[in-house]
C-alpha cells in the first residue's frame, strides 16, 4: 500500500515508537499521555499504513512482528534526527570552522575592525573572517547569503528589506597640514570656505552632510581632491593648503602620524552615525547571532572611547 509523504502525521511515528518500545498498548498510552482507546486507534492506523499487524499476541503478551523488528532501529534514528532539526543548534565559537563575511568602508576597517578581529581570533580560533569593501551601492547589489554583516555609515543607505542596529556616533573635525596658513589661526566659517577641500567619495554622489549644512548657511566650498577613502586623503594633506572634514576616530591618530593639525568645525554638524545591517535570512541563525553580538560589543566600546 503506497502512502504519500505529504500526508504523513509525525505523531503517528511517535506513537509507533512508543508501541514498539513498550510492546504494550496501555503503557505506550501512559508514556505519551493518551488514553488507551486513543492509542488503540493509533495502532489501527499504523497497521493500515504499514500493511502489517506490527504487534501480535505471543507468550506472555504482545510481541513485535518481523516487520516491526526491522522498523524499530530505523524509527529511533528518524525521530532522533527530526528532534535535532527542530531544536536550535548549540553554536560553539571555540569549535566552529565557519567563515564569516563582513562588509565595511575602508574607514570602518581601519577604525572599528581591529578590535573586532582581535576578539574574533581569541574566541573563535578555528573560524575565518572575510572582509570586503562597502561602498554606496554594495548592499543593493549584494545577494543575501554573501554577507553576514555590514558596518554602515549614515551616508550609505540600507535596503528596506535589511535589519539593522545602531552602533553609535562619531563627531566631525577639520584636518589640515601642520604648516597650513590656518594651523595657528582661528578657523572661522569664512576661512573654512576660503580654502579648497578633500572629499571622500566611497562611490557615492556629490553631496555630503557638510555641503548640505553649508548650503543652509548660504555658503559653498570648493572641493578639488576626491579620494576613495579617508586614510588616503589624510596622507595627502601634508604640503598642501587643502582642508579635510573627517570623523575623529581615524583622523586624530593619523593626524599625529602625518604631522597634521585638527580643529573644531566653525559650524554645528550632526555626528556620523554607524549601524550594523544584515539580511533577515541570517537573523535567527545561532552563529550569526553570536557574530552580531561580538561585533556590536567591540565597536560600541570603540565609539564610547572604551
């Protein structure tokens, strides 16, 4: 008798396991919290399903038929595997050899990922981490399974289908060469717009929060150097009269390295907000939840100055 797997009731297999293990209808019923008549009906259905009596009268009680003896070990294996599927997988970072995928801007890689990588290597020594560059269009083009997480500044849009969590904010400062005419002078709004500027593009459009704020003040600036990442722009400042407006976490350490001067901006500018974003296909996976927590904890400490 053929049976369609789509119509299979898993409860029947659980009942079959109890009946074959106990070789007794009443004890099997007690084991599953069913009444004796209900278990008898289950046995009738199972006999029809397998075209075999399964349990027959023998000396001292019911005994397994030959078909039932074949089924019992296979049934135990099926139910054990089914239970493993239904239960959440216990993820152990110390034992996993999974490769995690993370996207970040070059600024994010240099500023926030060193502490993430250090902690990652400590607690997941057998795992690997692949870091790819994030630009203005990466998440729109990224197929869901390819990236576990992205560290996203607020100038890059996150697709509506993604999930995200705010990491924190970083404030902007103005950076210039150590021998710049403004290095030992007051940085006024008029002085700020009088000099040429560096802009980090990240593959995005021509407007930035700085230019939007200047427009609100009735001012514009001349941008004469466009670079793909912040570190490159800062390295190019010595020996020029260029100004660069940059978030502080990377600018301050590199300013010391390149002999640059940093100053507060002559106008109010909202801090740059960073968040981590991920496709919902990953959301409930135990390994991904662990990775999200690690990244969140480490970057929050950097942004809070810890």
